[in-house]
């Protein structure tokens, strides 16, 4: 059963985030809160952890993976960002946005979209997510938390008791910051001549 750590939603305890970072470095899957919903993460370079995450979510082979980053400098390391895209991203980060951009060679090939050669990138605003990234010292591979047995119309998971009940045996650690949101991020695609909203979530692009 997963280790469940009660973290403060706005002033998370560094010791607990250190334990979560240690678990990620050891190859565990970690569930954590964001400003949209709970999400699940693994170490960016851990192939076995990625396979477990993919199986848990039943993700298709052409799933668009996302990295959460601490700031724009990290984002630029993993994606090719033009001047126009940079200005838009800078205005809207941190926040509930996922930006789809051409991936650089820094991104492990297994994380790059097989056809579009893209990677999703997000700079979260939630204190727990941001402090977890600080404890890690590097980006994390992440995806929205949904149970494999979720109905088609079921949104992302937000109730921590439900998360423990349904996924507690499949992950290593859960950062419990209380009931979460049941929202999705807005996905902005920068791979065409003009950026477009691929999915409208709670983020209103400025």
C-alpha cells in the first residue's frame, strides 16, 4: 500500500517533499496535487516507472506526455520555443496550462510523441507541485490522474480517500493536500503556424 503523506496545501513541509523526491529517484510513482486536479508523476529517465505509469493509466502508444518544470529556463531546455511562443508562455506561467512544443534532443525518445515529435510542458502554480520540483531539482514526467477503470465521462480524480482506495496498491507514495479540483489544464499547441487551443480547461490564455 502506498505511503500517504499529509502535506499543507500552501506551505508544504520540506521534509515530506524530500521523501517524495527520494521515492521518485528510487523508481516509484508519486501522486501529487496541482491547481487543476491530482496528477501522477515518475522520474523522467526511469523506463520501468514509465511503463508502470502507462499501464496504470492504460495510455495509448501515441499519448502526448508532459513534463512539469520549475520555470521557463527548464522549459527551454526540453522544447524549441520561438519568440512569439515564449511571450505567450511567459504571460501565462505559472498556471493551469500545458504547452505542446517541438521536443529537443534532451527529451528521452520514449517520451516524445512518435509522429509529431512533440512534448507537453507545464509550469505549475500549486505550492506542493512547485516545492516537489524544487526537491527533485529537475522536471518530472506527469499525467492527469485517472483510474484505469474510470468511465468515459468521469473526470480526473480529486478525492484523496478514493485515490487511496483505487490506486493505493499501484503507486509508491501519495502527497495528500486535501480534496483537489476536478478540472483540466488548457492545452495550447504551438506546432502549427499559429498557436491554437487543443483543449480548453480552466486556464484563460492571455
